[in-house]
């Protein structure tokens, strides 16, 4: 897994502009398996020449051997290639065979994002993912905003008969996001959103998640990103489907 510390400088610079959104997606199969992903989207970054030049400089400092005059990079990072010792610390080294992270920077397509994806066998895998993925990335040199910063309390789900429940988030433990720093983030990121999309194996009958929008077998929930980072996002509830 290639270390990507240049993301830290790029993300921090872009966060100051407030144009940052997170997209969480859960696709569930009938047998309880599925796909879970978290996309940190900074694509609005690409509309600002000053920001693009900062990103280009950060990438070129990281890869001095090959100057990147055009902002085009598409990398797929396989967690199974992480050091065995690092994976073993989580107690489930084989788990990381099912996790990838894609980094795409494209001036041509006006895209800049990272998307971390888990192929899960059971919904409980998502809880394990959130409890371990940020430390895995940080210890391997990846900088910037990590999943644990966005959802500091993690994300837990329970599957029942024709029903999925998002449990209340655990206690948010994010001392770096307190006091004056959090107040500054609130000001700068007031328009940033956290959006969750659920793709279910049957038509949705009803949901108790506040503000959820239902369309066929899909449920979409949107809240402000700062609420999620503070552990106050009202995203828990039930979704019943046929």
C-alpha cells in the first residue's frame, strides 16, 4: 500500500474552503451480505485554480521522481497488501482482504475523492470496520480526514426479518474537534453534507429515520457534516422492506 501523506495537505487546505461532502452507501443482499462504502468528495476543489495548484505542488513533493503537471491520478489501494503485523493487531487479519480504497484526482473530469469500500458478509462487519480502519490508515502514513473523524462514534447496523436498523452512534471521542477548532469548522463547513444511501433487496415499506426520502428500494438520508462529526447526527432508525 503506497503511503499518501500528500492527502493531508490537500485535504486541510480544501477544508478551509468549506466545500467538502461525504457520501456513505450501504447495499444489502437478501442473504445479509453486501457492500459498504464511504466517499469523501472534494470535487469542488477542481473548480478553483489556486487550490488545484496547491494540490499539484503537494503531489509533486510526494513524487519528486515524476512531476505531475496535469492533475490526473487514479489509484486503487488494497488493504490486503498492508503489513501482516498491522492487520494482525485488529484480531482479524483476513478481514482486510475485503477492503479497498480508491483515490481519484482528475482535472479533466473535475473529480477529487477517496472512496473506501468494504465487501461484508454480515452487517456486524461494518462496526468492526469503523473501529479499526482509521488507525490502520494512520499507522500506514495516510493523512487527512479519516472515517473516524467523520463518524467518531462509528456506525452499527442490525438485520431483522425484512428490516435493517441503524443503531445510535456510540459516544463521540474526538478531542481534536472540540473548542475553538470545532467552532471554526462549523463556520467554514456550514454547507458540507453527510448523505447516506441504502439500497435494499426489496421495496421499502416504511422508515423511522428522520428526514429519510424513499424511492422504491432505495432510502436516502441527508444531514449536515458537522453534526456527524460531533456525534449528533440523527441518522438512526428502522427501514422495513418487502
